[in-house]
């Protein structure tokens, strides 16, 4: 239920010198939340663009972002992330 659990993702990222992970996709209900927690627990900085993730129902996903993910990761938008990358 997380791309870091039982995979080589963490050692691959470390070997590449990655220190920040941008998390996108579905579902905030399970996979996004697990990935954020796994990445933070392994020492990564985590960024989540609010409009780059989804969950159901929408109100619940927004509540998870605001009340759980925001405590662990930097919340942003896709546009703000693109702007930061193009500077």
C-alpha cells in the first residue's frame, strides 16, 4: 500500500542523492498517506501538491491533507511547484 514498502525505492533514491520526494497520485485515503509517512520516517523532505492527489470522498481527502499530511509534508499546488522548478 506504499511504494516504499517492500521495494527498492528507498535505496535507489538514496543512491541518486535524492533528499526531497514529491508525492502525487491516488489515493489520499491509503497510498498517499502511507507514502508520505514512510518517506518522512526515512528522513526525506516531502512535498505534496494538493491538486496532484485525489481521494474519496473529496471532503475526507481534503481533511486528511489539512489535518494529517500538512503536519508531515509541505503542501503546495502543481503550478507553484512548476514555478519553483523553473526559477
